[in-house]
């Protein structure tokens, strides 16, 4: 395997860098200022403290107690020999994280963001890789390391009296974990539950899994946590059952498969949330990547997931993943969800550093094929109905035609999955603060969320092809021998009068933006060498915000991401020298994918980015 990273070790990124404060938001700061400083305990803590409108997404810690600073980088483990391995980890390597980095990360969170967040999304892989034949992993190490990590959160958010509920720690802020493909042994292999992993982790995570979810968790390793009581739930998927590399299971089509059962469970949860007037954030470890270069999930699981996301588009706020260590996002196209077929294709394998750039390239290719909007479409969209005059009429017609293609004014044809880069310094260690809309939630628990007022001006209700097919099938039923339909209960679509969901139109709970943080281990290491610092620290700094000049996302709705994807997919060569137009969005996308570690100019020179 040709490692791109090898080529860049020591090659400092020469990208100009701008520090930015957390994007200010509508009054969230005020709410925070008024919040009492003492956590009041339990999951209801969120409401009693007043919401801050932010949460943390952190993933792929990969703590490794065998990591040795000053060891050799040669075998990618940083366990042996003499060499360059850094004190806080080795940026740009395949080595895992030393506990010094884990400790410093929690210290930084405590000192800088602990009081600014409402909950934590923690997407797995909380133990080292199995990459050292001399020290193979065992069950005890995996469980103990996960216990260590769980304890870190309990130390951070535990309230003073862990009294009631049989000694289970009470947290001031809900933390929602999920299984990573390395949190089990052998890695990737996760059998139907209940199994020893679901049983062990039910204990390891007992401070995070709500009491009434423990049974469900032991059954399949999945659960739901109401992070804002009565308003917002986080659904922790066990993506091991969807993962191509898990050879112990086989997709989501057959009733006997845990993947099938998991999708049924997900459908029921979303249906319940709908009936309760609640919304959901979906999270998991392995992201539903599906491109020419990379497929993570079994196709039948991807099909169902995409269909579910389409049917519950009024409920799902966002979907957040880890595993890939590369900062990016993906679009799921509901036109690709074919419930009748649910056919099985294969793909997969691990992503090498080299194929990561190919993977990003394949995303760009996908996005280049997105329906091309008329000129100025996104800028003009909000004033669509105010247009008059002949010329305007013509333009309006074009716009409406385009709207039809993308599923109406809110681009409901698509759903989005966000992938956060890792804490383990494959590039630089990172973490992500996500901001959401608090409108109407200031008095959560006392009042219900205000209903939507901004109905689509067009009031054209989007019907996905999959939904269409379902209707036709129902009609066929009355005829003679109908085509055999799917073996599962079809999820119900939103009611035809339901306003667009928070993933589509900016409203209470919609994601507004995120701030991506990273720690420049190269600089920290240099500073340690120079002044022989007695008390070395890891400080995270802002890498970028989604509302900055390049991305310019005014919120994180699907339409905003669609617009960005279209921009990234557009022509324009990354190379300046040939005097071709530079696509700044694509350039930033690649640079951010690698947390600013890799110099995009060099990638360009090597023709890896095109
Ligand atoms: C990490 O922190 C724990 C206590 O919080 C401490 O016992 C341990 O020695 C620290 N480990 C390292 C490697 O700094
Ligand atoms: C939050 O949603 C409301 C609509 O419910 C909207 O008016 C407001 O502008 C949104 N806030 C932000 C900061 O986007
Ligand atoms: C990280 O620090 C090094 C050394 O100070 C510097 O050359 C490099 O530009 C920094 N990288 C980023 C992304 O800030």
C-alpha cells in the first residue's frame, strides 16, 4: 500500500490560517450567561440549566496505553524501538493516541467548552487498533480501555451525588456513545445479540444508556437517549450490523439478520418520535459512504436507511458519523432507494491514505452529476414568488423546473450525513462543536415548540419515487396477482400538511453551523523542544467554521449542503499553474478533509487531486 502520508511526514502545511471565534448566534450567549453554574443532575439537567444551543461531536479517540513517546514510527504502532514518536501522539501517522493526548483533550474540554454544551455525541473506537503482532489485543484490554474512557466523561460531567439509581453515575450533560468497529474482538466482527459485547458494554456505559433502554441495548447494541426531554432524542445506531466488513452478519434484507431487526427498531423509534412531536439526531460509527471508490455499508442497509431518511424527513435533524477519520459529508439521494429491489452488491475494504484522496475525488464526481441549477438559483430562491414581468416569468419557470428535480423548495430529494474527523492524529487531533437553533426552546419543558409558519410558498408536497412506487403497489393489490412487495412494513411518510423538518428548513433544533477545532501537534512539539516546557499542554484551535468565506453555509440544512456539493462538483482545476479556474470550494474541502495537515499544493503537484 502506497502511503500518501509517508510522503508528507515533516512537510508542514503552508496554508495561510485564520483564527475565528465561535460564530455568535441569536441570543444563545445570553441564555448561557443566565444559566446557573451548578449542574442539577440526571438527564433532566439540560432543561434545568437552560440550553446553550451547542453540542460536542467527538470520535475515534483510539487510546493506546502501549504508545511510547520517542519510539519508532516504522511499524505504524509507536510501541517499539527508538524514533520520532511525539509526546502527545504522532500527527500524520497510523499510530494510536497516547493517554497524554486523551488526558489533555479532556482537560481542554473542561476548561474551554464544558459549560457551553448541552450533550455529547461520541461515535466510537475508544481503544487502540489491533496493529501490533507482538502485543495482540484481548477482551480485558478492550473493556478496560472503554471503562477508562467512560470514566473520563463521568469525571467531567458527573454530579456531586451519584446517590440514587443503584450507584449509577448521574451526569449533568447526556453523553451518547456507540460501538466502533475496534471496540470489539476480533475487530469488525459483531454477532447477533445478545452477545458478550452488548452485555459488557451495557455495564461500561451504564451512565449513558437510559435505564429503560438497557434491554434494547443488550438485544442489539442500539438505544435512544432523550437529550432534550420531550423535544430531541439521539438515536445511537449499531452500525456494525450494516458494516460490509462484518462477516458475521449479512445486511438488512433477510428477516433473520440483526440488520433487518435494527432497521425495524429504527423505523418504530422514528414513528414514536413523530407521534410525540419530537425530533431526532441519528448517530453511528461507520458512515453510510457509497461512491465508486468506497462503500461502507451493505447495499440493502443503505437502501433502507435512505428510504427511512426520506420517510422521516420531518423528524430527523441530522445524521452524524465517525470512523473514516476524514472530515467530509455525503448526500443520500432518495431516488437511489429502491424498496422493491433491495439488491445485494458488494464493495468495501479499508481505506488507505492514497485511496482517501480517490474517495474524495469520487464524491466530487458524484456531485458534478447533481442537477445543475439555473444561474443564481440559490440566491434567488427565497424571493421566488415575488417575481413579476415576462423575463422574470421565464426565469421563474426555469427555477420551478429545477425545484422539481431536487424535491421542491427544501431539496427533500436528499438527506445528508456528516462525518467528523478523528481525535487520533492520523492528521491532527480534532473535535467539533455544533450549533443548533434554540428558537422556542428557551423555556423547554414549560412550553411546547412553536409550530412552523413558513410553509413552502409553492405548497407542492414532495413525493419520492420510492413512495410513489409504494402507492402504485397498493393500488395493484386490488388487481390479480400483484408483484411481490418488500417483506417489511413500509415506514409512513410525513402527513401531507406537515411543514418541512429541521433538516430542511431552519427552525427549532435545526443545525446552524459547526466550528471545527484541531490541535497542531507539530507546533506543540516544536515548542516543547525549544523551551523544555515543564507542563506541556495540548490546545485546540479553530480550523474553520461552516459559515466562513469559503463554505459560506448560512445553516446546515440539506439545501445548504446541496448548494455546497454542487459548488465542489463544478469545473475548475485545482491547479493554478495551468491558468485554469481554481475551484476554491473543492480546494477547501480537500484541505479540511485532512484537518489542514496535508498541503493541498503538494497534493496538486503530485496530481492526486483533480
Ligand atoms: C491521565 O490522567 C489520569 C488521571 O486523570 C492520571 O492518573 C494518569 O496518570 C494520566 N496519564 C497520563 C499518561 O498522563
Ligand atoms: C431559528 O429558527 C427560526 C424559525 O423558527 C428563525 O426565524 C431563526 O432565524 C432561526 N435562527 C437562526 C440563528 O438561524
Ligand atoms: C502547524 O504548526 C507548524 C509549525 O509551527 C506550522 O508550520 C503549520 O503551518 C501549522 N499548521 C496549521 C494547519 O496551522
